[in-house]
C-alpha cells in the first residue's frame, strides 16, 4: 500500500526525545504495532514514529481512514486534539498546541464571515433562511470546532491554569530558541523560563549556553529584582535626586517652620535670662 509522508505533518508536533523513541521501539518489537496508523487518502496523519520503526524492522501494521478530513486545517486540528489528550505531552507543548488551535479556528471563522453573503430581507414567515452548507468551511462533514475566545478557554483546552497560559505566551513572544530548547529538555521549569524571557536576548543566550544552573540563577535574579522595593531616601540631598514639586514645597515649609520655632525659643530663653538677672521672681 502506498503511504505518503508529508514533512510538514511529520514536523507539526514536537518529535519524541531519544529516550521516548527508544521506549517506543522496544514496545513495538515486543508487542507489535497494536494501534492503526491514521491516513487521509494515502497521506499519513498519525503514527509517523510507528511507521518509521515498522519499516525499519519489517513489522506489520494496520491503517485506518478518517473520512471527516476535508482540508489540511481539519488534519491539523485533529492532530492537535490528539496530542492535547496524551499524558506524555508537557505543559509547555500543550499550551503551544492550544494557542495554535486558537489561531486556526480564528482564521477559519474570519474566512467564513468574509465569504458569507450580505444580509437579505427575511422570508414572509419571519424566519431567517439557514446558511447554505456550501458556505461552511470544509463542507458539511467537517469536524465541529469550538472557538477559544479567552485565555480561560485556552487553559481548559490545554488542561492548564490561566497563569500558565500567560507564561507560555510570554515565552513564545520573548524567549530565545536556546531558552525554549532548555525548557523542552527539562533543564528549566515553565515559571523559570518565563522569568528568563524578560531578559535581553544576549543574556538569555549566555545563560542557556552556560547550562541549567545558570538559567536557574538568572531566573532567581529576575524574581528578586521584581520583589525588591524601590529604595526611598529621607531627603533629596541623600540620594542626589530631585524631589517632586509638591514634596519639595512641603519639605521647605517644614524646615522654615522649624527654624522659626528655634529662633522663638532662643528669644524666650534670652528674655528669661534678663529677667532673672534683674531680680525678677521666678515662677
């Protein structure tokens, strides 16, 4: 049977680690290929690693067609959902897949709205005519997809917390490839990777190249810098920095008041001394 392997589908999901691949190979050699490979026509959709191992060792395998695929987008969404349900997928990978799913569904819905005919007058029975099936992307048999409109929707789809989704978004936008690879390899936690992602690119690269201990130290420095409160001096002279206009006026007024009170006290002491020198009775 002819099976076509598309590089874009093979690379669409992160590859297995060497240890995971070795474990799968041992399992197939011991128990055989029990799960059927999923095809779309002659295109291999699911089971690239199993197919490669079976070809390598001459192991038999079964195939099954998925008749609901109408487009490559349907294939991508199905692959994402399959991997979101697997325990072996890391938190970061699930978050990335859920964000990718949001993009696909959003683009699909945008095309649907753009292709929809303009509103027309209602039929005499005041019931809106149904949207023709031809306007549904992928056809009537296309898989139903639910929009991921909020961060909470993404978190539920990926079985993560909303805060984890925020960190994954930050890592995707700002982390260098070296930091991402360290995260995928398990050298750094999701929280630490998000912290390191706030550093300049060169600092991220240097920390990643120095190893996981330096990455952890970099993340710790970022957290400590965020927790440390700003140092406030008692006076502007101590810091050498200017004081806000309102604070400077108030401080000047207080100083003048103190000087006036000190002068008044000095004058009272002098007057009391003169009275005592003149033999005035003391109280």
